[in-house]
């Protein structure tokens, strides 16, 4: 990234100076901050796109098929069904990329971007206290990365929905105390034998028959 920042900054400066602009006008348009922002954006965009592509491809293809079967268009299926799940799958890798960008921004001091590393180098050169200043800078970078990782982990937990189990249904053919279970299975997962329905009619005893009176 250090070489990229030098090439991008001086290439942009050369292009604008060739157009007839003065140095002050070029610095007003193409500042070191803008060059550093372009460098970080170009450097991290490719990695983030690969992370998002992997998160989207991790979504079950049945999700898209189910959305299309419900009448959603391809864009609606991607924006409402597939893409939110892909974002949720990509949050851990995106948090790592954010932490890397926070640490890699220190190399932008080579083109004059006033960041934490540039300020640390300036203070160390003025007071000749290199050890204390660089330790303070390391602590600041550690706090920034820990806060970013914590916030993104909280976001990942917020988006992580609990998995729903099978829905219990009322057993067919049983009315014993309103018990619920899975259709056609008992508590141990085996099939329940079906009861033979009782035959309705007059009870006939095996003893002496009673003759109706006249």
C-alpha cells in the first residue's frame, strides 16, 4: 500500500499539473487526504468484493428458488432474501478487513497524510522520546481495533437469528389429554400403531339370551 499511495499521489499530481493548474490549485483539489482515501479504497475494494461474493455463494440455492416460486423477481429475491443472508455470513471477514485497513492507514504518512503515525513521528522527532511515543501509538491502534471488532461482533450477534426446529402438530387419532408430538411418531421417534375403531352396536352376552316380552 505504501508504493500504491506514492504512485497514485504523484500520478494525480502530474496529470493535474499537465492541465495548466498551479501548485496551490492542485493541492486544493488533489490533497494528500484524497490520495490516501483513493489508495485505501482501491486496495480494499477487491478483498471486500471477494468476501461478499463468498458470503452470497454460501447461501443455500433453495432460498432463491423459494423466493422465485413465491413470485419475486430476480432483483427482489437478491435484495430481500439472498443479500441479507450473505451480509450476515460476511460480517466476520469484513471485520477483519476493517481492522487491517485501520492498521494499514499508518503507511499513508509517506505522502504527508496527517494520521496517527505521522503525528507520532513528528512528536518523537521534536522531543527525542521515541520509545514512549511509539508505545502510545501502539496502544491507540490496539484500542481502535478492539472497539471496531467489538462493534462488528455485536452487529453479527444481532443479525444472527436462532434456528427454528420442526413445528409440533396435534397427533391424529389420539385424544389422550391433548398430547402433542410429531405426526405419526411417538416420543421415541417410532411410528405409532393405529387403533382399531370400536364397533358401535348392541352388546351381546355369551350367557342366557333375554327374550323380549310380549
